[in-house]
């Protein structure tokens, strides 16, 4: 189900009131324009009428794409410093309906859905690109550790290349590097618990060496 509402939210840069349509829950399977808007970087983005800053018009919402095996709790990037608490919250909120309720076959299937915490629409977009192109987002985050700090996955042509973006510049990385990194998953799991620990919901190179908090 998708839940949208017309809301007034404060600009995070200047505090001015910004009015517009926001989402509390987004299901791109039932509502394909969500995915199109996310990929074209138009979803939930408005210029602030006060300062002109590009404003992301949401408080927090859940992105549910069960056929794509992705369920993500989306929080604004200004809250990234609280990632440890938010990771725990997201895990608790998302794992109950997907992994702990219903008959065994439903729970087994739920276990195959990636539960993710993302900060901002660009992090969500990366996870959706991975899901659409059948990439392991953990491998992509591990690859970023060898790339300039702050790169984001922009686009993928499976079998050929992954395109990363940093500000206005793009950089292509050969598909073979993805496959090599994927082949080292077991070795990387010990070095990068923040990415490969199954309890990690914020799967990001930014916290690669920091394990999830113990429950
Ligand atoms: Zn503003």
C-alpha cells in the first residue's frame, strides 16, 4: 500500500515552511511512478520557496518492493549521525512483519527480502538500482572503498560496467571488478561487518568497519 499526504514541512536549511505532497509509505509495484520519479531524481524533491535549496519533502517513509526483495526505511540524511539507534529501530520495525509473523513459508520468503535503512533519496536510489539490476548492494558498497570518498552508484549495465557519480563527474568501473569483489564475499565479511553482517540494515561504505550494535 502507498500512503501519500499533502503536508507542510520545514526547510532543513532555512526553516521556511514548504508545502507539498509527501509519502509515508511507497509501494513502487502498485504505483510505478514512485520508481520512475526516484530514478529521474524528481520524487519528493521541491525547491524551498525561502532559500531555493533543493528540499527533500519527507519526514520518513517505508519503501516496500517485495518482488524486488527490498524493503527500506528512508530517513533524511541530516539524521545520519544517529545511524546506530536508527538501525536498531528499522530492524525492529521491518523484521516483525516480514520475518517473524505468518506461516513458515511466508517467513522463509521474508528472509530473502533485504531490510535496509537509507539516508536520503540518493541512497534509496542506489538500493533500487541494485535491486532492479540484480546486484548485491553489499558488494557495491565494498567496491566504493576503493573509489573516491562520496561516490554514488548511478547506473549499471550488467556484464559491462557500473557507473559511479561524484558531483557532476562520472566514473565507469568494469563489471569484472564487481565479480571479483563478489567472489571475495566470505573474506570481506570478517573485515567489513558494517556491510556484511546480516544484522546491518544501513549497508553503507560509510560504516564498513563498524559492526551493528548488539541487540
Ligand atoms: Zn529554505
